[in-house]
């Protein structure tokens, strides 16, 4: 069983660093970095699935924190919406992680694939969505919808994970009326909280590989910083294009997993 960096070959460590950087960049722009990072973590010799999940979350929280701070400085998202949404999402993520310990992810994957297909079609067929912020709800209702999104997607992140950032962005765009850029900025704050919620569950179980997690976190931070700056400079149109590419990749990956479960 892997206990730290000393048992990992240099080639594997380099692969983890590259995956962490790429995942940080993708997560900062549109979410979905777990599609890159988690499969590579599972390639580490001797690592268990729980260790891979826990260490992946540790690496991710470095990246999402870095991109959240970068977005906040450059975009200035309204924390009156993002903060309560993040708190609810943290609790939801913890609950999802608890359920993940008892139920196989294969139970939920067909539902997630169907949701991703719907998201992709919605975004592709409505090119003007997310171009400008046109809020759909006012007052108390605005915060209720935001917290519901945080609870549901936070729970999903703790339970399964891949595509959490993408789901957050499309929910903020479609259900609340934010532009892609502002939705990305808020999504990073919430995604940081969902990672923290899952880690609160994993920490007492001793599943984290600290050495590997710190290396992964450093790579994630670099990717997250560069990705956030790229997203801010290129704007909502660029984010929308990358979003569709990442969601398409998620559909292929999770769809393949469902197919393998069926024929297996």
C-alpha cells in the first residue's frame, strides 16, 4: 500500500504533476478537472480507491482555492450569494461522502450521464445563454435557489465528483441568470467548499497520502492560477466553448463507465 512519495517512481510522479496542473487549469475555467486527475491517481501503484479519492480532494482544494482567490480579485463576485451557497454546499458534500461509503457510484452514473447530455444540448442550442448577467430571481427567492443548487451539487460532489464545477456553472447560468464568467467565479468559491466538506469526512479515516497530496496540490495551484487568469482575460464566450468540450468529455467517460457496467 502506498504510504507516501518514497514508493512512487519518478515517471508516475511526473504524470501526477502534469495531470494536477491540467486539472487545475480545466477546473478554474469550467470545472471537470477530476476527469483528468482522478484516473491518473488510480494509476499510482498500490493506491486504494479511497486513498485516491481523498488525495484527489486534497489536491483539488489547493487549485480551487487559488482560482477562487484569483477570480475574486479580478471579477469581484458578490459574496452575499456565494458565501451561503458555499456553506450549504460544504454540508451537502460531507453528506454525499458519507453516502459514497455505502453505495457504489455505478448506481448514479446513468442519471449523471443523462443530466450531462441535457446540459450540453441546452448550452449548445442556446448560444446567447450566459453571455450577460440577467438575474432570474430577486430578494429571498434568489438566495433560496442559490442554496438549493449548493446543497444538491455539493451532495453530488461528495458522493461521485466528476463535473461538479461544470454543474455549478450551468446551474448558475440557467437557473439564476449569471453570465459564464461571473458563474465561474462563484462556482470556484462553492467548489472550494465542496472539496473541504469531502475532506472533513476523509481526514478522520487516515485515507490521505500527505506527500503525494501536497505535490498534487502544488501542481493544481499553478494550473488553477493560470486557468483563472485565462478565463478572466478571454471572457464568457471562451468559457462557454471550453465548457462544451469538457462536458462532452465527461459524457464520453461516464457513458463508457455505464456501458462497461452493463456488459460486465
